[in-house]
C-alpha cells in the first residue's frame, strides 16, 4: 500500500503505512531487510515532501535508521543525495553579497590595524557569504 501511495503522491499516507509496517515487522520479528525497505520508502516520501518545505532532516534521519537495519547501497545513495540537497540549500540561504561586503570591510580595517588573524577570519567569512567575490579572494591571498 505504501508504494502505491508514494506513486500517487499521497506522501502522508505512505509515511503512515511505512510506520505501521515497521512497527508490525518488529512485532513479527521480520527480516531486517524488510524493515529497512519500509524505512527507505518512508525516507523517499519525506524527501518528496521536503521539496516543498525545504526540511530534509527527517528524511536523512529515516535513511540513517534504514541503514542501521540493513546496509543497502540504494538507501546509502538516497541518503547522500538528501544530505547534498540539504547542504546546497543551507549554502544558498547563507549566501548574501551585502553581508559579504561588510565582512570584507571589517577585514580591511583589521588589516590596516595589522591584526592579521582577525582580518583573515573576516575575509574567510566574506568568501563563505559570496564565493565569487574576487575582492575578498585577492585580500586573502595577500594575507597568506
């Protein structure tokens, strides 16, 4: 049933069925592969739901639980994909050219005061905020 719900796009029903399957599987002491399969399907539904909410953490946790039950390369790939998407989203949220400019300016002030470790810290933060900022890259290269 959970597979059908997943294909129909009824992710909440899929998750409920997967949870029931895991619970029932543990009661019946089924093979760990079966429990892992239900957890993986649950994780897939959570990933599909996360595309709207941008919250991939529940899916990642579910894939990790599935991998503790049974080490499946397919589940591992799905976990890695979910972690990559989460990391990319976090980087996009962190990206801010305005704050990057402010951090670079703070770095310039520290540089003028000959406080080089602090300047490097500010330039590094500036690059994290805007990796394509050639000014911060240039300043950091001068420091090193």
